[in-house]
């Protein structure tokens, strides 16, 4: 799960997809990008060390945090 890039980075969906596809670490796992979280203006808290699940399919994303 990746947050939003700064506008100044010039990152676009096509460039990000190309970067993700070159990383074998991602394998066949889903990658969600442009999520509304971060350290300056978070839309939700994403706990470190908790457990949860992420379901993503064709632009539809569901994130569930079980423990934090």
C-alpha cells in the first residue's frame, strides 16, 4: 500500500506501474497506490505492528484493521 506522491515528484500511474513491475519482491501481490495516508495530513491511522487484511480488485479496495 503506497500513499500519494508529492506533485513535484512528477509520478504518474504509468510510471509507478512500470517501477512496481520491475521489482521481483512484489511478485503477484496486489499493490494499492495513491492511498490517503501519511505523516502530514493523514485521513486514517495505519498502525505499525497490527494485523489486518487488504482486498483490492479493479479499483475497489477494502482495508480492515483487526488489531493495533
